[in-house]
């Protein structure tokens, strides 16, 4: 068989051979990148100690707690089931002769923050930018774009449309690896509120008419300064009320590209297992593809081969 492969590499059309070698090389590099990326995530999950929310340090942390809605519960767009996070995709089968492929016609991901509670405290999780893996994944087929999820899954289901929806439910154990920060309010927030109030008041004709001098139609500077002082007092009162309320810490995507943002309901052991298989699969795929390209190039360029 090896001799047959060597002979095929020698006799292949030059243009087709080099195009095929280039494509396989690119796939090999992508496989290597994915394997190394999975290995890097695996090391971070293993090396980052578990923190408790009440005593967690600011910065890159690993947390685990029960998920809960922050405001009103969400519902899955395809199933209508309540959840705290969802991701969905609708694909349509496109046929061309004997070939067919699935084309995505609609997809979306929830970016609404949700809570996790580990018994010592609660914090917000902002899912935007996270690599999220869910235990709950529903897939089904249907003949129409609005086909609902069937009551029972079937191995023999078919249709021109394929639906996928992933969800995190309230109360589900959720693992998070990301950057924890506790927002601090100060003069910047107060000044921002003052500017917002003044912009809003300037769009009110009745209020601005009271500040205009009848003689020349210009804004009375003393009256305008009194209005600014009123806005400052309102902003200070609002900030005082906010400062007296407990501040929720939040987990977000790190600005450091070496620190991935992970959310998972698989459990830490299952997440580690998946990352191990991804690292192994990517590395093995690279070695297999790169070895095949090297073998074909050696056969092609060796004395007796066709060369360039």
C-alpha cells in the first residue's frame, strides 16, 4: 500500500499535486493550532485554583456555582424553554446534484449577564466572548423553518432544516474561568451623570426658555450655572444611594489573550476530558497530515520522481 501511495504521488498531475499538498498542509497547521490551544486551556484549568466568590481575589480566577437569572428569565428562541443563557442555530440543506451541504440561515447567542452562587456569595457572569460548553444540547430536524422541537428525539428524523439549541438552566452547576472584577464608583461616574442630565435638560424647550434672557434671547449664565449645580446635587445623591447598596462582582473576558474565558456546565472533570481529547486529536491530526505531506514530497522530489 505504501508503494502504491508513493507511485500515486509521483504520477499525479503537477498542478493538482501541489494544490492538494498546500491544502493538506494548511489543514495540518490548523489542527496543530487547535491542539496547542486546547492544551493551553487544559493547563490553565488544571493550574488555576478554585476560589470562593466571597473571598475571591481580583483578576483571573476559577469559580463554580449554581446559575440564576439576573433579571427576568430568558427563554430559548427555538424551544421556548426558560434558561439563563442560550445559543441556537438553524441550518438548511442545500442540494446540488448528488451533493448536499448544510447552510446556516439563522443563529444567535445570549449576551445577557446571569448570576452564579456558590453558597458564600453571588457574582455576575457576562457571557460575551466566552467559549461556552453546555450539558443541555437539543438537536432535531424538520420540514419547515418553524418546526418545533418534537416531544421525543428520533434517530430516523429528517427534513430540510436542522435545529440546534444549547441552554444553561437556573440552578445548574456552572464552571467559570475568567477575569473577576468589582466595579468601583467615583468622580468619573458622577461627572458622567451630570453631563447626561444637562444634555437631557437642553433638549427640553420649556426648561431652556426659563434660562433665556428676554432682552437678547441669550442664555443667562447665572441661571445656567444654577442648573449645573442642580445636576451636580442630583448626581451626588444618586451616587450616594448606589454606594450604599452592595456591589456585585462580575466575571468577564480577560484582556490578556493568554487567559481564555471559559463557561461550562459539563463539570470540571468532563471539561478536562474534552480538552485532553481536543489536544490529543489536534496533535495527532497534525502529525498524521504533516507526515503524509512529507512522504508525498519525498516521493515526488526524490531521484526518479517527476520533481517540479
